[in-house]
C-alpha cells in the first residue's frame, strides 16, 4: 500500500500557510528518504457492544461522546495502525544531527500515518457493503479519557500483534501510531469529530487563526 | 534436572494457557493470573491436561504477572506468582515446571520510557517469587534489551536454567528490529540453556526463522508456534492439528529438540506432537567470531573498521563536551563515523573530573539509540567497563585486558558474565616486549586465561601493539611478525590502533596508510582508525577486493565509480554571513566563519556576525515573513559556525557562556522536538544548555539544578497527561528552595495555565525563550 502525505496538511502542522515555499521540496525529499523506512502494520477486531455506558467484552468505556457515536451502530471496529518502529531511530538521529529534518519529519509522518489510517478504513469499508461507518473516534477526543487507551491495548493485544506499546502516560510507541473506534451502522451519521471534540481547542494556534488541522 | 531431561531426543512443552482459560467457562478477570488464587482448580486442571497429553515441561500461569501490569490488581503480585508456581508444581510431580515470564508490558528506552535498570528490578521480583520452579522461561519477547534485563535478573538472583524465546515477524526481525542472528548471538553469549521462538506467527510462517536459529547455534532449540493466525472477527486461530504437526515435522529435520504450542493450541496439539514427531540429530555448528548490536549481528569474517573518534585523549573539545555532559556532541561523532563506513565504534569516555562509570552508562545507551553498529567498550576503569557492559544491548567487545595477572583476573569474569568479546594487548607488568616471540607468548597467556573462564577462542582478539617508527624503527617488523603468527598459527582475530606508527614523522597519513595495508596483509581484521580518513578507508576498500572478501568488487565499484577523473571545482567567493544564515546554508556558514576566524576573535564573530544574523532571521519569523522550519534551518546552519568557534576556543581552554540553562522534557513525555528547537536557538545565542533529554525524572531535574547552580530551567510537555508531571517538577524545584526561575512551553499550555502550575515564564516559541533568557541573564535583547 502506498502511503502518501498531504502537503497542505503538513504545512499547516508546521504553522505555515499554503503558499508555495522552498520548504515544499524539502518535504518531498524527506518523504522519499523516510519511505523505505516505513514498516506499516495494522490490526483490528470487530466487537459486539452495549451502550450507556459503552461495554465491550469485560471493559467499560464511560463516555457520552462514545454513546452518541455508536447509537445507531450494531458493531464496533477497534482499529490500530502504525508506521512501525524502524523510523524511530531515524527520528532520534534527526534530533541530534538535523533539527530541521526533525521538525519537518514529525509533521510529515503525522500526515502519513493519517493517510495510512484512512486507507485501511476505506479497505475495511469495502468489506461491509451497504453499511455506513461512523467517524473514527479515539481516546483523548471529547470526553473519552486518554486512559482508555490501556483497555484498547488489552482488547487487541497490540504489543503482540503489531508491536505498538503504551507508556505509563498513555503515549504510543512507536509514536506514529493511531488507534480508533468506528461504529458500523445501517444509516449514515453526521460528523461527530472536529474542533468541538478536540482537547487542544483552547490552545490551538490554527483555530485562533480561523483554520483547522483537518483536511 | 533439566540436563537429564535434555538427554531425551525430544522434549515436549505445553500448549496455550490463555486459550484454555477462556474456554474453561470460568469468569475471566482483567488480570487473568488472579485465577491462580480465585480458581486454582481450573488452572491445575489445564496443567493436568497438558501433562496427560505428554508435556515434559509445563509453564506456570504467570506470563503477565509483574508489578507493572498488576499495579491496579487487588492481589499481591508476588503471592500470585508463588501460587502460580505452586499450582503447577502440585500437578507436575516428576515433570518440570518453568517459571513463565512474558514482556513487562511497556517498552524500554530508547523508544519507550522504562529504564533498563527498572526492567531488571521488575524481573528480579518475579524471579525471586518464582524460585520454586525448575527453570525460568522468558517468552514472547520482542525487545532484546528487555530480554537481557531478564536474563541478568535470573542469573543474579537464582540458579535456575534459562530458556529464552523471542517472537519474530516473517521478515526475520522482531518488532524492535532485532534480527534472529543478533538474538542468538547475544542470548547464547549471556549463557542461556535453551533458545528459540514462540508466538507471533503460525508454524508454517516460522519455518525460515527456525531453520536460521538451528544453523547458528549448538544449544537446544525450542519452538512454540501459534495455531496459525488469528481471525479479527472471532479472535480464533485457523490451523488444524494435522497441518500444525506437518510443520513441526519439518522443524525436527532442522534439528529442533524442544517443542510445544502457543496461542490457540490445546492439549490435542501437544498430544499429536508427542505421538508423531521423530527426532533428527542436529548438525554441529562451527562457532564464529561474532558480535552484535541490539538489532544486527556482525561476523568478523574480514576487515571491519573500528571507529576511534569517541575518545577524549588529546582532544580538548571532546573533554569539554564530557564536562558539559553534551551527549549530542558525542552522538554526532557516532553518526558521522558510521556514515563514513565504521562497522564498530570504540567508546572511551575517560577524563579527569567526571564519574566515568556513570558517563559510560549514559553514553553507551545514547549511542545505541542512534546507530546500529556494535560497540567496543574501552576503559582502564573496571567499574566503567562493567557499567558499559551491563547496559549494553547485544554482544560488545571489551577493550582491553593485557598479560597482567590482575587485569586478567578482574576483567575476564566480566567478559564472560556479560557475554562479550575481549581485546588482549600484548603487554604485561614488564611493558611492551621488544621481540615478536614475547608478544606471542603474552597472547598465548591471555588466550589460556580467557579459555579458563569459559570464554571461547573466537571471542578473544589480540592487539600486538605498535610503537612509532620514528623512535623504534625495528619494532614495526616485530609487531608484524607477531601479528602474522597470532593470526595464522593461533587463528585469532587481530585488533590494532594504526596511527601510533607515524607519531613524530611528517606526512603521517602516508605512513599510516602504508602500515595499515601491510598490517592487513599480516592478518589485521579490526583496525582502529579514524573512518573520516579517506586514505585509510580507501586502503581498506581496496584490500577487501584483493583479499577476495568484496565479491566481484561490487562494493568497491559502487563506492568509486563516480570518482574517476573528477575535475577539481574551484569554489567562488564566499557569501556574506547574513545571506548564508538567512538561507540556512550550513556549508556556507562554516566557510564564512572559518574565513572570519583568520582575522577576528571568536567572541567578536559571535557578537558581531552570528547573533545579528540570527536576529535578522528571528525578526523575519516574528513578522511572519518566514515560518518555523525556515527559522530552524537558519539556526542549524549557524550552529555549524558555532561548532567551529567552540573548537577554536577549547584550544585556548575558553568557552562561550552567556548563562547556563537546564532543559528537560518532563517525566512521562517523549515529545521532545519543541525542547530540541529551543535548545538549538539558545545555544546559537551563546547560552550553555544542559540538556537532560526527554522523560526526565523529577529528581534528575532537581539534581542538575543543584549541581550546576542553575538560574534558569526550561521544561516542556506536549500532553495534557504530562503537564501534571511538569507541575510536580516545578513543585519539587520550589520545595528544594532552589534559586532558579522556570520557563515552560508546550502545545497544551497557555500563559494562564503556566501561572497556575507555578512557572515564572511561558514561552510561546523558541524565539520567545531566547528573549526570556536574555531578560533573566540581564542582556538587552
């Protein structure tokens, strides 16, 4: 699967505007350099669940936002994607030897892991013809506590399946990894995610400038 | 008891526990091993089924029972482990019980945040609690470093035999990048008794990996594969007993001796293995001179260059970096040497006024986080050698022992214990012998001593030492004669620091290059040289062709095909510094500063050229004409100029320091990009930064502030979850009544919130941090 990046998104992450800039070529060069180091992997499981509060197997996820997200769904996918551990060392090297690459690659890889996640979701969508997928929602969004990440990891055994680990402070390692819940529903649902559910909304520089980090 | 069991042709392990527990109908708690106390009969029942199916060794139900994972369990984890072993023992009777230990549940440094030393303590607790078992098994390990912590904990806290089992992906690498060969080389050197793989894949996918392990070692090899791959809808495994058995029949042909099943297998699978497998004698494997990093093994099957640059001897800039704990400077030397073609890096951090063992620990860990080559731990301080060996990930080289009895008796046991190779210098109490015969005799004495400690011959490398031809011309021939004998007759690897030969002579590179070539002809495989020296590396590359190691000259051609008749390009006039910094052109800045240094004082260049150039860039950034990446590019290019100035100053024992600032990304947080940017910009403005890194313990910040009498501390945190630790760090600094001010920064912080958590300043960005630093240290910005 070819993992790409969205140039404008990368530039937004870097606090830049969308005007053509000499940095554009640097981003592309860095992309070509990092591409061979990607070791993308994903794992997912499809669960039955009950709501108010959301319960999956022996785990309870207390969150009004999740109840809302899944209220028309009959099953829920928990998906995890990662760009793999091989790029971690390169990121550390950039930190020492090339701060410019360090900051640009961070933004670039974020866009890439999001692209990868979207492509996997599209692939999964193909396996459920006639069904609709809700927005992807993750711990740390809205009122879904970041500590629920631990439960996701236990349910999916991500350490063993795709080599993603959690730190005691709920950071994922390798860093360029994403987990999410997606409801599978018979009816289409409006957008749930966005600035309103983002825990950065108070401090976000983009939002202050009237922009958004979303594509 | 294990020894006796291993006399059998095939040893049978058990199958999955988890799968059986979930199918037993018992209500499964979040922490499954609690069942050892709440439903012991269920656990014992499962063990019994495996024994009935033919298992010779059963694993205690303790895989995830450790204090990290069980921090929120209402049960005492030590007790759960004891009960787990007791439950297994009760059923096992004359069969053996392995204390089952899985991964801790969070990743170790450098990618994760768990310290090696903490991992050791966690394993130690498990091993002490489970010492009623007959052996220890580490399984499902994907991090070699974690496995090493476990093996050391087992060796130092019990006498039990050890079985080490990792998981690999189909590409032959673990999730943390460890190759099969790096695993086998390291685990075997550390003295495990059985080695193998489990989990991660089904037996069919594991075939290549199992075959590779069998081809690398004479230790008994074990396999515990999953019953195929899991189905995401049902979480069930897809391989039936007959197919599973078929793959294991192949394993037996490769020489596997110890077999069982992992996820998805049941007593049926074990029974099938027990009833049908036929053993095949394993081929004896020849032991090779191999060392390893945490990811890649390196066989010394020809000339491999050891980079010599990480050594403060005679280098003022390096000594200053050690005193300043400027680890990034050392790391840049590591990266540069590997990029230049070094296969191994020598690491020596011995200088006055530092704690060498502590520095060795820090530097070994840091270097291994940025390069994949094996290291040579170089020190004359026994404690520093042990400190380096302990935290090293893989199988290193120790530099060095010599013919002195005391050296041999103190260092060789460490070499054996930590599974290293060792360099022996042909020198003893009487100095360097003047004849080749005496050097050979010392080499023999060293080899015999090493063998007596159980170190293999292939792991002993000899350095026959060279003196300068300027003062002892006849000695060069004696060195070469000794080398020839030690290589060809004794069959040992040879190490040699080449550049001593030319000391005191003009045109040293020519002398070094010629001597290197002659030495390689006489058996030198591990030259210790500066890999940035093109002449020396060229000789090595040419020698690889002539000695037949560079097959079809492929490497040589690739390296030199573009070098033919390249015309020398004359460089034009250099740019002015403002343009060079503004455009972020590192090489240009370097050139301009070098030029300026000819006529101006270093500090004058900083104050009148570099800082004004940076101010101009900073103003463009603030007014929105350029963006952060461009600012960083300019700052990095200015750093290249600063590095030159620092080198110049260190020659005169001077440093630039407009104020010392401690920076840290707080405990629990690994997002250090912002902190690193602040660092580079502060350094550009002449501030000295003590960078404590990321995920920094609260005490460590307090300690550094005390030690260096710091007036300004910068803390960063990116996550809402870690801002709490930022607050705690500030609190600790205040409680210690340290006379310092604190700047904080990070995406989730606001100026208001910064006040709430007790900071003195909030910095929006790196430029802001510089303005604050200028204010605090009384400079007008």
